[in-house]
C-alpha cells in the first residue's frame, strides 16, 4: 500500500479518534448500508473508546478493555435490515432499519465525548471497502463548549431519531429506547455550550437529508431540494453544476432521467447554464469508451442547458493503486458562491428523494461566498477529483452501458435476502436462567419457518409447529441454555434464509467475562487504582499468560526450597504491605472522585466488571475459606468501606451533579455495607475487638 493511500485510510478512520481534551466517551450512534461488525468494533469503535490493546495480539487484554470501556458508554449501529444480521458484542446494539421499498443508505455518525461532539457525514459504509479501498468522501461538524452549531446537531439527532422509528417494534424495543435516550442526552449536553459565531466567516455548513414520510409531522425530504434551497440563501440558483456518482437510475435512451430533469429545473434562468456528469468507466482503457451510466442523462439535459460535459471518474489513486469510485459529490456555483454537497446520495431518484422514491440519505453541504481575498471558494473547487474529459459523448466509440450493478458493492448487497417482517425483534435477557425474547407478528409469518441457534446454527430454538401449539402469541420467551450470549440467529423459511440480529434487553445484567474469575482482590485493586486502566489490563493479561506458560519447578535454576530470598520476600513484610495497601486505596479513592458523565457511568464504576462491589465481593470471598485469616479480611473490608466513605466527588459543569452523585452513591454504600455485614456475622470465632471495630464502621453507613 502506498504512503498516500495509507494517509487517506488514516484520515477517514481517525475521524473516530477523540481530539485532544475531548474527555471521556459518552456514546456513538452511526448508520450504514453494508456492514462489517468486526471492522466497526476493532477499527472504528476501538478508536472512539481509545482501546490500546490489539485484538489479534493481545486478545485477553482487548476483551477486558472493550468490556470496561463499553460498560459506561452507549454504542449503536443503524444498519439496513438486509445487512443487520451480524455477530456482535451485546455491549453495543445493532438496529435493523426497514424502509418500505427503499434502503437505509445514509452514512452519518454521531460521536460524543464529554467536551466534544463530532458529526461525521460520509459516503463510506462501515466496511473494509468503505474505509480502506474505495474512493470515498467525508466531512465533519465539530462542536465544543466554546463553539457549537446547535441547529446542525439538532438536525442530526432528529434524522437519527427518525431512523430509529423505522426499526420494527421500535416503540417497545429496549435497544431503540437506548438510542433515543442517547440522542436526548447529547442534546441536553450542549444546552449550555456557546453558539457558533458567524461574523468573519466565509464558509458555511448545512445538512441535506432524503427521508420517506414518517407520520403527519414528518413529511418526505429531498436532498436535492434541500441542497438547492440552502444555496439560494447566498445568492441566485446555481448556474453551473457538476455531479459525480458511482450509480444512476437505469433508463432506456429515449426516456427522461427524472433526477437530471429535476436538477435542471432547480438551476438559474436567464443566464448561461452548464452541467457536467462525472461517471465511472467500465473495463480497460482501450479505443472504445464504455460508461457505467445511462444515455438518458444526455437526452434529458440537452436543450435545457447551454453546455453539457461528460467526464470519467478516476478508479485509481495518484500512485496507480486501485481505488473504485464510491464517493457522491455535487458541486454548484454562481458568481456569488461556490457550494459542494458530499455524502451518501447517488444521482438517483431514491438517493435525491424524487418522484415518490426515498431512501434514507445524509449529506453535508458546504457553501463559500465568493468575496475578495476569501480563499474558501477556491478550496471547495479544489476538492473536485481529477477527471478525464469525454470529447464527444455521442460518438460511435462511446458506449453508454447503463449502471453496472456488479461494479457497486451496495447494489450487489441489495439482493441479499431480508428477514421476513413477521420476525419483529429478538433480544437476550441475561441472568442465571438466560432467556431469548421474540416479538413476532403472527399475521405476517409464513406456514413453515424455524429459528436456529448455536455456533453452527443447527439447533432449533423455535419453529412454526411449536409456535402454533403455543397459540401464536406476539411475545415468546424461550430458555437459552447455551453458555454464551448470541449476537445473531438464523431464520429459515420456504425458499430462503437470513440472519436476525439479537440485542440484549438490559446491558447492566450481562455477565462479566469468565477470564476475570482468576483475578485476585489485589489484582482488582491495582486496576481500580491505576491512572491508566488500559495499561493495567494489559499488564495483568501479560502476567496471567506468563503464569500459565511458566513452570517454576522445571524452568527455575534454583529450586524454590533452596532460595531464601524467594521464601522471605521483603515486599511481603507486614509494614510494606500496609503501606502499599494504603497507597492503592488512596489512588482508588482519587479515581472514584473523578467527575462522572451519567448515571450509567456511575453504576458501572460502582457495580461494573471491575467495580467497587466486585472488589468487595472478591475480598469477602476469603471469609468462606476458613483458613484463619478472617480477622485480617474483615479489617481489609473495613478499610475499603472507610475509604469509600471519604470520597469527595469533584463536580464539573459537564458532569453529573453532586446531588445526583451522592443520591446514588450513598444508597450503594448502605447496601454494600449491609451485604458485607451479613457475611461478617456468619464468621465464627471472630475476635471481640475486630467485631466491635467492624460494627462501628458498619453503623457509619446506616441511615
């Protein structure tokens, strides 16, 4: 891979990485048509969460980091329902968007940290092709406490909220509710942020969406209409337009191309007008020029404009590396302004929202005033790719072959079988007796079908016969006896099959990874006290791997019973242990006092995978061993509670208030103290002074 190609990949992926001073991750909600769950999790989500471990080299550390980072954070993907059946961690949601007779085609990502929010609008799907191989385009909207484009953020959140409503069963689905809560949380987050100043700027941003009708309050939207309407705020309608798209509507040569006709209709009148179509080329560069576009583009525009040009889009980068064109761009200009719309909309009726056909599309429009000494208009012009002009588009050696579905990964994916609409949603209810909860629409189910699970999808979970015997209810609960949480299930019916995504009902009830069962209380305290939890996880994982692979009896040059320094380690003397424990508790206290963004993040800090509650339970576990160390264990538990009682929360403007923090925190301490006391009271033969000391500590946390 060339250096320039690596830089291009880096730029698109790096939009997921937080800028300096962004703070802790709050959550992300993103959209895509085709979807690679592994790529999203390991490349995009890992950057957003700043996970340092590498999944292929540090598997255990990566697993623990991912779980620990996702615990207090929201993450969700709105994917087209044909592409949503993917294996995924149940710490993040997959929401299948089902738009009647159309696609969820938008590529918009809302990324929120405590001090920074970024909206990314691009043409690239959440796949290897979209981020690494195709020629794509992307733009961002950046919001900070000192400068926030409130209107653009509100528009983005409203668009995402509308997509959530296109998920089957959205009104009662817990995953959809989590998405709504995140969008509301983000909008509340920016309420006190200062608005963006307009004085002195020459470059403006607008959003342009295509969306089907969604009830009486949400009429259909057209990206082309919204784009031209926004341009007219800065001057007359555009007189010069360039369109670059990898896909067009198929049409016979003599038929009118509705998208091209609507574009001409929106252009200025009474001035010279020009239109340029930039289209893909099929095959090698031989004498015959084969274009992957319909000739109806020419016939529609001829006679409506003064100048018509056709140009060929590049299929390689500057160093001849193959880069299929997948970007969607529309440049519009007059003597007053230059504008550039980028995003997901192909030059089609469904992409632009015309003639009653509407995908879900998201585009970002840049408008620059043409003023003296202003460089923004020239910068927008320079964004256009280097193309090859077709001298005579109607010459005999130019073949207009129409859109080539096999050249576009999205068009190929459009033929993927979809889960029948009778299968509304599937969710996993975690707990000691795990359950799969299915929401079904009996009237929309066929006579023969089955839901399959297990690693090879050969275990029948539910079928039409069993379902009919139940009375065909809308809600079905089936015991899940396998030892893992499923990310997808397989549905088969007469003549077809498709994967069905599964989301968790309550993420807080997901079990911790089994790998942490081998952690000691001291290991957990080290992680809670660490200034960099990611580094602490990696250190523990490396030590665990060494312990598993290293046999002291075989590999040690000095037998352990002959090595006095190993039998009498000064680090384990009582005074040193007390001092080390005090330092660790102080560092853990400092971490607990840090501002916390939400109640979910606070709960994770207290009761999560490596939370205070799990640490206390791991220490108290020693009381059951009956090895004579009960007094020291009780004293350690008392020290832990005393430290927790001294926590002084550091409130900030962007964080949970002190009132909310202590309302949850004090209730947690009382419950923790009571649960430990119940175990202490069961310990036989506990010295009287230890009992009295514990009682004083316990009473401190009673109401």
